DNA sequence: AAGTTCTGTTTATGGCGTACACAGGGTGTA
DNA sequence: TACACCCTGTGTACGCCATAAACAGAACTT
C-alpha cells in the first residue's frame, strides 16, 4: 500500500485527506501510528521522534511502520494535521473586528504550540497541508480578507503572523527542551556564565540596559511582538482605507469604476458585483 | 587542551574570545577548522556539516578535530561568530533617525544570512555569543536605546527584529536547500500538486484569493514584514514620546522627579543626571 | 482451490557524533 | 645526556539513526 511510494508527494496527500472510514482492527493502523508519534513528540520533542521508538511504543518492529507511512517526514506531516484539528477554531466572535479576530487566531496557534511544542520545531519546506491545517489557514485568510487590503497583502499578513507565532514558540521550545535534557534551568545556566559577563562590561549600551534591570524584568516576547505586529498591520489597513476613494478598479471583477463627482466613492463597478461581494462576505458564516 | 571539557560552556567562551595570537603553524588549528566548517556549511547547509566532512576537507582524521574543538555544537558557535565579523557594521549614517538605523541593521542581518544561509538554521538555546555577535547586538541596542522606550522594551524590540530576520531567512534557506537536494524548483513542485489543489476548491476565501492572483504576485515577505514591524515599533515610540510629560521617575537614576506646574516637563531629577544622560548619548559616537 | 494482496519481520547498509586507547615527536627538567 | 611529560594526530569501536530488500504467513478475491 505504501511500499515504493516514499518519494511520491501525492501519496501523503491521500493519507492526509483520507476518509476516516476503516473501523479499528487489531494490529497497526495509520491513526495508531500518528497518535503514538504525537505522544512521543509531546514527551521528547521532535528530535526524540524516531521510527524505532514509535514502533517500540506500539509493540511492533521498526519496519512494520513503513507498511502504513512512507517515512518519517510524512509521519510528521500527518502528525501536524492531526493536532491542527484539536481546537474547534472558535477564536473570537464574528461580531469582533478583524484585529480582535486575527489576534484570537494568533493566540489559538500559540496555545496549540504550548500543548504540542514540537510543532514549532517542524522545519523544511514542501509540507503538504491536510484538511485541518487548511481549515485554520482559511479562517485566518477570511479574517483579514475584508479589510480592504489587496489579495497579496492579505496573504502576506497571514503568513507574517503565522511565522511570528512559530518563531516565538520555537524560542520557548528550545529553552524547555534544553532544560529537560540538561536538568539545568535557563536562569541557572546563564547565571553561571560569569566568564562571559566579565567580557561584556566594555559595551556601554548593553551594560546600561543591564544595570537598569532590562534583562531582569523583560517584556513577554510573544505579547510584545504580537502587539507591535498588529499595530503595524492596522496602520496599513488604515492607509488602504483612507485611500479607498482613489479606487479605480472594481474590487470584485477588476474592471474600471467611474467615480461620481460628489458623494460616497464607489467600490464596485455594478450592482451585481456589489451583490456578489455581499454574498461572499456572508458566505460560510453559519 | 580540549579533551574532557566537552560539557564545559566556559571553554567555548575562551575559544570564542580567544586572542588571535598564535602564528599559523603547519597542521591543524582552530581557525582552520572554523573556516573549513564555514565553507562546508555555505556549500551544503548546516545539515551537511559533519565532523567527518570537515576533517576530510582539511586532510585529517575525524577525531583530530576534537583536539581543537569540544564538539560539533561548539564548532557551530564558533562559525557563527566568525561570520558575524564579516560586515564592518556600517549600517546607516549616525545622522539618520533610529528607524533608518534599525532598518539598516535588519538589512545587514538579512544580507549576512544571504551569504551564509546556514546561519538561520542554527537552532537550540544557550549559544554563547562571541565578540562579533555581541558587537552587532550592542549596535542594535544603542540604535533603539535613545527612543524613550523602557530598557525592557528596547531589548524586546531588538530581539523581535532579530528573530524576524532569522525566521524569514529560514524560510528561504529551507526552500533553497530542498531545491538543491531534489533538483526540482519550488514552483515546479507546488505546480504538480494537483491532487492537493482539487481539494482546496471548497474553501471560499482561499479560492477567491487564488483567483485574484494573490499567490501569483505575492508581496516580498521580508520587505512586507519589516515595514509592518517598524511601523508597529514606531507607534510605540510615539506613544512613549507623547506621554513623556507623565514621567514620574528620573530616566537615569530612577528617583522621583518633581514636575513643574507649567512649562516643559522634566525628565531628569537633577542637572547631574541630565549631564550623565548627555554623556551617554554622545559616548561611542566617534 | 489457487492466486494475489496485505501485513509484519529479518537482515543489512551507510550515515552520524564521539568515547577511548594509543603512537610519535617536541619540550622541559634532572 | 636521559628521562618524563604533554601535545597532536590516529584507529577502532559503540550506539544511535532512516530505510532498502527479501521473505513469511494470513486473509481476501476469483
């Protein structure tokens, strides 16, 4: 079933978007392997996720896994989508503005990475997204879609926020993982680096900030960064909003729009485009 | 010399901050190993950096390296500081505002990661910084230090921008590395994922953005993100500036400051603190 | 009943970091 | 001059990793 298709990306697409049909039978199964992988990575981090250990945990030989999963990389893809389905995607109420909703998405991602720290450790491009991952992405996109930003900007905003969450999460994961392995806390370890500190006195700004306690009572990196990021995005949204009367193209079909000499500027080229935009706005809001 | 100190972080401090004394002798040396490591990682990425290959490149046995470097991790630390010393740190002119200077720092980091992509791949906490790394950090801190932000905020801003550069660089590295190994370009690969695309039509926003060409003509993630980030930071700086007349504590010594009933609000508790602040501001501007 | 497919095992390959014991030459001391 | 030591480089070995290939038995199809 899986044999010989290790290099075939379409295979993992099939696995990701599989029908959950097959009733649980004794023996191995894709779901069992994925779940065991998640448990293992939760406990030992992504570096601790080896095919041997997954198999051991399930009471089978290493190679038996390859009957169900093409390889380790693909197992990780499957694990990612598995946990992406955990939160119902509740986020914020639909009545809130885009900013509150986008912030809620970021926090949901943050929370997910708190429960499954290895998510932030997943690296390497060309990860095929599964249904749960896509659902989250779609939600973020739709949150930003009606801000008046261009399509490319919408995509860029969502990517920016997503990568921010990931990179901040990775920071914490690495610290936690190192603590776990070494048994020495982060503060303890850095506190013991006196041979380093004594070389830092020559740097005036660093020393001053240190003396003023900037390193002792730091800002929360996630909260601080998220606030700055959203501020920056909001500024762009405002700029686009203020220049909305300069719109020369219909936001739906792209055709040129005649602007009236006075009164509210037009965004749509025709009533049908306006109606189409309305339907899109309300679509999916069950 | 190195033997038996593999677990000792102080050792790598000594190596990083070593005096460049020792004249080049035949045989191995720390510098030669580090340079070979940089070359190798430049060519094959951090994953391709193995002790075996470094040794091979130098014409020695693998274990000979361990006479000069405690281990792979520490070699990477040394490589990082080696390349951090490459750019003279020119950045922007001192006359420019903090924003232009901070942007220049970010671009310098970006440029460095373009030349040494593996820099972005370096992971794991507790990396001991060397003199070149610290010099860059000091420069960024001093750039943001005179914005009126609190010490903790200054540190948070520098960290935020630094991690942003890193995470965006990592994105490109991973793509490039995968292309190199697979021989298939990113566009080609994603273009061939039709079995995936046909499952995405059900998502309205995603589909619409796709149809509008948002994925074909994307924003540059680095430029877009940097602009948003700096905008957000500028907003904070403005907020702090506007509320500067509410300052209740001397920004130098932290003592309470009596505010005059009228006129320009005081920032310093005394003339000596004002003078000290001036000296700090002008220090290091050779 | 025969053939095929699915599932799990066994064995083996080639890569990695690095611990450990050793060898030879240069240097310092008696 | 003779001895000891240490610095540098070597060879071997261990335990991890992913996974390729050939095989064995059970179950399902025709």
